[in-house]
C-alpha cells in the first residue's frame, strides 16, 4: 500500500482504537447503570427509528458519492465549483432533514408501536420519549458526514477520525451524571453536536469552507449527486437495517434486546478498528485509481486491504469466541447483569462473531463499487437479502430466542458479503482473489479456537469477577494469538506475513 494510504489507515486505526476504548467505557457505564432490564431494552431500541432519518436523508452517500464529486473538482483546480456543489448538496439534505424531523416527532408513537409491538404501554411511552431526545442528534451526524467528506477529499483524516471520541465522551458524561436512560439519551444529543458536528465544522472552516445560501433543483452537480445517492438513500439494505430487524423480533422478551445490543457492541470494536478504518483510508485512493482507469492497481489495493482486514478480524473472532463471558463480565460486570445473562451474552457474542470477517470487509467491498460510481449494486443486493432473510430472523427468534437472532444476523451478512465479492470479482478482478487466503484463515482460527477451548477447560472455575475475568482474558489471549499467527504463517497467508514483518521493521 502507498505511504499516504498507510498513514491515513494509521490515523484512522489509532483514533478508532481510542474511540472503541471509550466505547467500551461507555458500554461499561451503560451496563452497570441499566443492566439488562426493560429500561436497557428501551434505550437500545430508542436509536432505531431516529437512525431511519440518517438513512433516508443521506444513507452514507455523503462519504461515498459526494467525496467523488468534491475530489474530482478539487483535483481539477476548480475550488469554486467544489464549494458550490457542497452548498447545493448541503442545503438539500439539511432542508430534507428539517422537513422530515417534525413528521417523525409527531408520528413517533405510531412508529414505535408498529416497529416494536412487543413492548407494553409503559415501555412504549418511555421509548417514544427517548427516541424524541435522540432524533435531533441525527441531523448533526448527517452534517458530520458532509463536512467529513469535504475534509477527506482534501486528505484531512485526523478530525473526522477524532469526532467519535467527543461523541462517546458526551454519552459517558450524560449517563454518569444522569444515572438513567434519559441521561444517556441527552448525552447522545450533546455529544453529537460537539463531536460529529462542531469539531469538523471548525476544521472545514480552516481549510476554506465556503457554505453559500444557494439551492436549485436544476443544479447539475446536485443532479449528479442524487443519481448516485438515491439508490443508497432509498434502499432498505441488510447492513443498515440488521439492528432494527433483530430488535423488532427481540422486543417481546425482556432483556433480549439489551443482551443482543451489548454483544453486538463488543463485536463492533474490531469491526470499527479494522474494517471501517481501512475502508475510510482506502476509499479516496480507490476513487482516484478508478478515475484514472488504473483498474489493476485499484484491485490490488482492494485485495490487500480486504485480506489484511480479515487477518485481524479472524484473530479477534477467536478471542471473542473463546473468552466471550470474560470479556462481557470485564466490560459490563456482574453487578447489574446476572451470571446467567452474561453466559447468554457470551453465546450471542460467539455467534455474532462468526460473521466478524464479513462485517469487517463489507465496507471495503462496497467501496469497490462506490469508487466506480456503481452505488446501486451493494444496496440492491443488500435490500434483496434483507427481504429474503426476514423469515430466517423470525424462525431464529421463535426457535432459539436471542441466540437464534444472532445466528440469523450472521448468516444474512455472510451471504451478502459472498454475493458482493462474487459480483465485484467477476467485474473488476485483475489477478488473484482472496478465497484461498480466507480458507487458510478459517483453518488457523479453528485450530486456535480449539486450543483455546482446551486451555479454558484447564483453568479454575470462573467466579464472574472483573479481576478473575481480566487474568483469564490475558491467559487465553496469550495462548490463542500465537497459535492463530503460527498456523497462518505456516499456511503462508501472504498478508499475515506482511503485517508481521511490518511490525518487526517498526520495532527494529
């Protein structure tokens, strides 16, 4: 990978690592404050409908479609057009958000009852209240996407990478000061203003932000943006709606929404650090390579990023699967979450982690299409698979409860990534694929998991204390990591060897 990409990936990795650490602190405060009762279920569900606003207004298209436009205009030296396009797009999405937000506010009781019929009347009322607090925060996240896209177009990665840190601090302080779901919700609102919005706004002003009060539906750049963005904004893709679906099915059983939410939060740590960081760092370079018709270089870059992300993802999967109950206990503690629930959380985490690799690389694979302007492909496949997967979610919930929903989620996203990769490889592949490396990594992970299970059986009985959890995590990690790396090295996984050699060079 180029030095620029490596530096950008390092910025995102370090910043996201810090953000995920703060995220774990946030989740620890959340678990110790709310536990796994109905209040925790309602708080987790309170984000689902507000998230729809972000999806409808931008769907992630700001960091996908807009960055291509802005980069192209800036590369051509047409800064005036770049900022004019920024203004038209910004004013369009802000206007759309301000139009939809009051409608969602008024319709929140009906929407909550329709999406989550399993909650009783008291829980529904609390859900409506919390959802209305969280809803305005989505406008700040949308603006963050726009400002971040402009900054990334100019290769300014630090501020967009740091914004989640401020956001998480706001939630932690809100929960700590409020001591309730309401406190956490207000922390979300304040944190989203200070981190995702205010910080990038100041940075964008420093690089010459020119946000003009102009708007025209006839503007050709707005038309170009909408052609690329509408497939993402209007699609109901599996990746964006997985949480909403399993929350819908889990809402009828007290504690299941919170348990699944805690387990998914733990799995998101490596996803964010490895997959999202690599995707954010690689996308501008992919866009430039495809724009220059350097398809072979673009595919080589994408393949390298995918395999390196999978190396890290499979290694993390082993740790989360073997030491899931210890990780859950260390983060959330057994103070408010009983051991039986921690065992269930660990089981859900292990099942969720079966798809840790697919969740990690789906961002990269989707950007392989986005960089070529084919925004409809990932969203079309994601929407079709979401519809086809609904009966599987229903069956999983009915048969195995929370564990069945975790399994349905993992199966669905794995199928999505398989289809996405097959389509991408057939259209743009120039050289080797990743199939053989994935098979080798599966073998390495299976061997490491087996060794970890054996060692775990030799340890003393777990007492669900944090100190006990910590030393067991360290022991299991020190055992499984060398086994995974050793087997991967012996099987000649090229990118694993490259990562190890890179670490060696930096230490030397």
